[in-house]
């Protein structure tokens, strides 16, 4: 499903030197290494500020807290994501409101969002799922019209660029000013705050947990810095309840080695997706993902309708081919939220049909061909 070894092999001397540097400095939490990574990541993404934290989950929690979102507030988000997206909203005491997704992009559907905005709504929390930018033009326009903040969950989409128009625009093109604002910007920098994860399997992955908050708002950045360190910017002057959520120097050093390669890796992921699409073209009973502008293919995710997904997954497993189901249960149906939210038919259908195939930048074309032929065989055998 994923092989991180080629990346490690290629960068090993630089990674070892980076680890040596940190160990030699004996500065393990925050410090110069983290500051340098924050500056380099902010510059790469075109954000004014970047704040390194412990994980993508903490990046979301701290972003919500920095925006003063809490009990009594509603945050509209997608039910088709990793649990952390909604968990962060619940953890700050706010209420997640689930809006269904677009069947084609697996991302939040702006038309569904529009119908769910109440006076208690404070923010929209779109996810750029599988590395595909969400319909940010329409979402930002909605947010502006209703005075809502936009927090981007860009955990799976480091280096993805947004390019309008978005799917789901329904012919209502964004105003030219919005279009200009969005053109070719990196996701995470489009709303008020963006949250990234450096979980090892991510497009930019650390060697442990890590996360990043980006924003163009100096005040929000300062609040995030305070919140990540027990509510204090100066040692022993705690001004608010915060978290122990600092990016550590070893992770920052590793991320600094990897950052210059992320564009190359993302381009390679797009080529892998194109190759899969060519290999799988014309196979009956599957829907392949579109290689849209800016998509960085954290996952290459098919749809297998007609209740065949699990049997096909099993058939591939028997040939030694790993696949994953992201996500088998939409968030609103997870035990923690069971019975609390209305049905989300598009997400529920997707959960029964999605299958993610092996993808990493260095995967060999021969390996992809083997996956494709095993899939074709399973489909024709009626699995
Ligand atoms: C969409 C999404 N949001 C949030 C997270 C949470 O990130 P982390 O695992 O770094 O806490 C993840 C990843 O794992 C994710 O995929």
C-alpha cells in the first residue's frame, strides 16, 4: 500500500546529518530548528505565519481555539474524512454540523453547506480529501456572505494548489475578485487558518507525529503560538489554558530535509494516478478519480459500485496486493456520534464503494500494472 523506504534510502545521509545536528545542539523542543522549518514552510506555502505543533489533530483544535470557537458554536464540516476533523470540533466544545459531499470529488458540497448555515454557525471546516482541493471558491463566498471563518483541514494535501472553478459550483462562478484571490494558491492558505499533518505516511511526512498551522493573520498566529505551549509565550506567564503541543526539533529537522522534494514527489504522485487511469481505462464497474489541477493524490481512490468492493479487496489481498478503505464509516455514523446526526446519503454510499490502491512517488510502473491486472481479473471473475 505504501513504501517509505525509497525516500529514506535516497535522503539517508541528509537525514542522518540533520539528526546529528539536533542531537549536537541538545535543543529538542521548539528552538532554532523548529523556527527555521516554520519559516521555510511558510515561505513555501506563501503564508505569512506558520506554527509547528504536535499533530494535525492539534493543529485543528488550536486553530478552532484561536478563533474562539467553543460551546454553543456550530462548525460545518464533512462527514467523509478521518475522525480527527470532527473530533477537533467536539473537543473544543462546539457542535459539528455535517454537510454531505460531492460524489465525484469526495469533498464538502457547497450546496449542502448553504442549507445548513444557522445563526449559531461560526466556521466552515472543509477537508482537501485525498489531496484534492475542496471547492474553495464557493465555500469562501458562502463564508464571506455569512460572516464565517474558514479553517482548512489540509492534513492530506501539503503542496496541493487550488485552481477554480470548483466542482459543485453549479454554474454559479465565483466573483472575479474571489477567483483572483484563489488562483493557484496552495491549500491551507486560502481561509483564515490551515492545518497540516506530518504523520509519516502523509505527502510530507515526519518520523513521528507532527503538524503545522498556517495563517496570514498575525494575531491568530500569536494565539496559536500561545495555545501550543500551555497558554504562554513567556515561560511561567500562563495567560490561558493551552496544550503541550510543540513540534519537536528532530521532526522539524527531518521535515527541513524533505520540504525541498515535496513538489517533485507530488508531481510523481500525479503521474502514478495518470498511469493507473490509463491502465484501468475501460474496465467496467469502476469509477477512477479525475486528475484535476492541483490534486496531489495523497490517495488514489476508486469507486466500486454494486456492493463488490469488499470481495474485490479480498481478491487483491489474495494476490498480495494491499489496499485500504478510506473511510469505511462516515464520521456521523461512528459509535461516538451514533444517533446524533441525520443521514448523509452521498457519504454513506461512498463509504461502501471506495477503495484506495497502492500509491507512493517511487512506485514502479510494473507494480502498478500488476495491481491493474489483478483488479481486472477480479472484476471479470465477478468478485
Ligand atoms: C483529513 C485529516 N484530518 C486530520 C488528521 C489528523 O492528523 P494527525 O494524525 O497528524 O493528528 C488526519 C490524519 O491523520 C487527516 O487525514
